[in-house]
C-alpha cells in the first residue's frame, strides 16, 4: 500500500490525515494527480471518490441491466 493524496500535492494538497488515504501502488499511480473522471455511462465529468468525505455505499452502486 502507498499513501494517496486525495487532493494532489502537485495541486497544493497537504500531507495530513484529512487528505491522505491508503491505495495500492498501481491504483495510486493510475490515479496520478486526477481529481475527477468521466462517467462511462453518461459521459459526465465527475469528482473522484473521496474516502474522507463520502460513503462507499452511497458513491458506488450497482446498476441493474
Ligand atoms: Zn488497486
């Protein structure tokens, strides 16, 4: 595991409990300094999940197909 800065250091994010979470190295490197991503279903650009501010069960859901 590695420390992920939720608000990236390169964009002024602090190394503090409120701004750091654990992530596996490959996910952390893939995320890089991104803070938002494109929803593959709607195409909408949305903020990435913030584990310090959001509940996993509310951010991610299963879509019935
Ligand atoms: Zn991972």
